[in-house]
């Protein structure tokens, strides 16, 4: 499955990207969500951060199980000379085919 991540800066950012990618899988019998996998930007900075850029765009992949539902939460990060900020967003639910 593909996770397409976009972070837009308000100006040229010293550093911009994703601090964390949290993947959840839906339990079909209880309809509850549980942690499937987590990726951390600090573990692979070349993939999860850009430098001196206005934006960040990457696609990362994971192997889901066909017939199961997934959602992803990313923690976006941006820093410039005045400071830094983070924010998070959760995707819609997607069925793995």
C-alpha cells in the first residue's frame, strides 16, 4: 500500500517533513483499531525530511493484508529561523486489495 505525504511550508523552511507515520489496522471482528506499524523520521532523515525547501512530498509503502482496512496518521514538522511547529492528520480508511 502507498502512503502519499505532503507538507507545505509558509515560506522556505530550514527543515520540513514528517516526524512520525503511524499505521493502524482495523480488527474485523471488533471494529477497533490497533497499531500495525510506525515509522520515525529520525530513523531515516533522507526519506522523511527536506531541507531549505518550501514543501515536502514523498510516497512510502507498506505491505498490508488484502481484505483488511488501514488508516495512517502523520505528524508533520516544519522549522525556519523563527522556530518550529508540528501538526497531525489522519487519513481516511482504505481497504487493502
